[in-house]
C-alpha cells in the first residue's frame, strides 16, 4: 500500500476516518493477511472442503502438524483462517464459546449464519474503540442449513458475506476469480478437493509439497475431519504443481 500525502494524520488509530472515508488500520490488517498463505473453502453436495497453505519452518526439527489453519468449532461447524495465527486462535476460541453457549441454552447446534454475524460484531467493535487494533485475520466459516452446506467470509472490518466457494489470504482476488471460473455446478467431494488444492496453488508463488497443505472436510452432524499428510499426498498424486518446481510454469500455461 503506497502512503499518500496527508495519510499519516489518519492512520494512527483504528477509530479515525480519513477525509475520503477510509480506516487505514483496517486496510493495514488486510495487507498483513495478504502476507500469509492462501486458504480456500469449497462447498459440495454434502459437505465442505477446507484447504490452506501453511508456511513451514525451515528447520527439519519442526512439527508441520502443529501449524493449524483449519479448526473444528462444533458438530457441523468449522473454519479456515488466513493471517496471524495468534489472532486466529483468539477468534476460534470465541466461536467455540459462542457455539457451546447456544448449545447449552437451546440444545442444538448454532446456525452458522448466526455464529458468523456474532463474530462479525466482535470484529467490528475492534475498529470502533480506542486502544485496540483490528484482528489481522480473515476467516471462512462453514456450516449447514439442514443438510445444505454454506460459507461465510469474515474480514477485519467485521463484514460478512456468504459464498459457495471463496479464498482468503495471499492473492485472494486472483484465486477467487479462478474459483469462479472453474467451480462446477454440483461438485462431489473429490472434485471439490482437487479444485480447492488447485486454487491454493494459484495463490502460491512456488510449487509445494503435500506437507505444506492443511486440509479438512466438514460434513453434517460431524466434527471437522483434518486429513493426515499421507491422505493428502494420495489425493493430490499426479497434480503437476505438487513438489515439481520445474513443471509449474508449464502446467499453468496449459
């Protein structure tokens, strides 16, 4: 983001609008999210696929599975995040507490749309009061209406938008355009998974190994199921951008 003349007077607090109606601290939070990996969610006929790229530590001593981008919230509820991992954990904890509060009060899973709007209200509050900063996290929250899957995108401003499939994080606009072009009318789980992985590859500057992917599947009345690396490797076998740097450019040009 290029600094404009006079901008410095309006970017010191998240509660101050610039003369053209912008909140620069929110925009800076969105820029921080762009520095992370791409995360994608795709709905299919009976569920939702979440796939995220995670920047693995250089050290071979690091445990890749300890870097989480997808999170279970409640039965039939899950999310994937992009941005600061520490901020993500705070927001996921909020989602889990809200889901359990609703379950204890009403004896049912909270509707994902209601949960999304509750989180959107929290995010918005952190743009409205002094002494705080916006959360540098975007989320794709998934759930079901009956047995029909759905997604809600949330960003640091607190805005909530529903999607059939969407991307957050690095190169999200280009990845979202890719999803819009390639999304089938009624994909099954296999087609949704491959589309999500291909979309993450669109947002990645270099090819990657299966260990770099955090993938999970959400189905009605079930906890989020995170896929082990061996399962991910089996599912992506033969895709040219997985661990084949010399072939990525040729694959995209095909």
